[in-house]
């Protein structure tokens, strides 16, 4: 690596940390409130999911969350889903403490919650709380999953048929069930139509000569503002989008859609910023990767992509 390349790498790393410092904890961004509120919602849900939850657990966090909800609503342009998540989480918390609701420890929580609940009545759908799941024995479940995973390959040989948007919507909706840190869902998805593909010319360098075969591109970003600075400066925000991409690749395969995951720079270079502006990607989002998609042919060629064996890849400690 040349000195020039090393200096460019250091400069890009500095820019990335400076960007994280500007975005994370910025109360002018709704992402900050959404990340903090949902993180606290998930904390309440996890506490209630224990076999025997500790009475009065997490009160400071709940008060903090309700204060954040009030600020968030005051900003305007807020998501009612996020508000409902917070209020339903406290509803579930109150239900668990139904026999001791008169306890003074709960007074602040009840007052703040009831004031907000007066403005945002409970919806028929539960946005937060706990679910009772009954384990079901399914003999073929692993075999079905194994078959799907083994059938999935990195595809570059697509059919000429366009990928229907309804299929992409179904695949994305299913993939959105992918786990994320504290359920903050710090990912966003952009689907580029045929008319927008020309915007990718600069970013498709090095793809390997199959760009013209791709029908649509899916861009997955990290919503950096939902993370705290002390987290984000260590760049963990790439993890949730990567997990979602794995779920999405399997969802696409199940619908007969071939996919090729395309790595992109994880630092904010000048070309990255210009590209994001052209697509209308928010300033507090970082592109993590792209997926080129097309309908599968009845027969198609793929790389063997041999995987190293279990003994090489897994250490049983």
C-alpha cells in the first residue's frame, strides 16, 4: 500500500468519526429519539419476558423514555408507531404491577403515561409487551430451511423478465423481521427501478461485467442516528443491515428471485456523499451494501463458492 493510499485511509477514517460525532446524540434528528425510545421499549419488554420479573424494575428508564416521547412528539413529524410502542410497553408494565398500582414508586410513571395516553388512545394492535409462544415440533422445518439455504447462490445470470415490485415488497417485509440491536431497527431499504439505475454507474465499478443483467438494485443503509455516540464511534451500526441482508437474500430466493450481494465502501468518501444526495438518502444514513436482483432462469450458472469445513470454521471451546 502506497503512502498516498495510507493517508487517504486515515483521512476517510477521521471523516467517518467526525460524521458519527455530528449525527449521534443530535436532538434535532428524529432518529435520535426513535433509537432511544425503542431501546427503552425493548428493555421493558425483555424485563417482562423473564420467568419472574423483579417488581418495580427499570423505573428510571421508563421515566426517561416517557420524557423522550414528550420531546419527540413536540418536534412534529414523529412516527405514531414509535409513540404507540412506548405507551403500550408501559401499559404492559402497569398490567404486571396491577396489584400494586397505588405504590408511590409508580406515581410518576402513571401520571406521565396517562397524560400521553389521553392524546394517543390505545390501538387495536399491540405495539409492545410480551407474547406467549408455544413451541411446535415440526419434523421437516430444518430440512426445509436447509434446502432453501443450500439453494441460495450469488447469482449473476438472470432471466430477462422484470422483477415484480409486489414480490420485492413481500421479500422486504419478511426480511424486516431480522433481529437488530435492542430492536432499534437501524436499517433502511431503497429499491432502485430501471429508470434510476444510471445513477449507479460510478458505484458499479469493479462489479464484474454483469451490471446490465441486473433488473433492480436494492440498497441497504444504516440509520446511524439511532445509536449512541459511544456505540457508533466503534461502527457497530453495520451489523444490523448485514443481518437484514442475509434474511433478505433468503426471502428473495424463496420467491424465485436471484440476488448478488455487492459490497460498498463503509466510509463517507466524496463520491459516497454525492451518490446519496442523488438518491435522496438522508444525511444520518450510511450505505452498507447493495443487492443486485433479477428473476431466476429455469437453469442458470453460479460460482461453486466452496465453503471451508466445520472444523476449520468452528471452534468448540
